[in-house]
């Protein structure tokens, strides 16, 4: 999502340079919005030991590693 936001911002800035201002009006706010969306990936396994985790479990029961 962050990369997509950067591409959208680049399209918006290109609209400023080429005097096609509707690109800027459309893509700059869209790029900022997309770039600020939170990214949360849930795999269901521990980062350190690859042990299985329950949903919303913050600490691995097998190795005690905190999950980010």
C-alpha cells in the first residue's frame, strides 16, 4: 500500500509539472490517503519460532517472543 501511495503521489506531481491540474487534484489526496492506510498482516505463526498462534495473541506461548 505504501508503494501504491508513492506512485499515486508521483502521478499527481507529474500533473503539476505538465499543467494537467486535474491529475494533481485527483491523485495527490488519493496518494496521501493510500500511503497513510495502516498495514497489518496476520500470519497465525510466531515471528521467532514459527509456532502456531491464536487470534490476537500478543506473546508466543512456546518461546515467549512478543509479536509486532
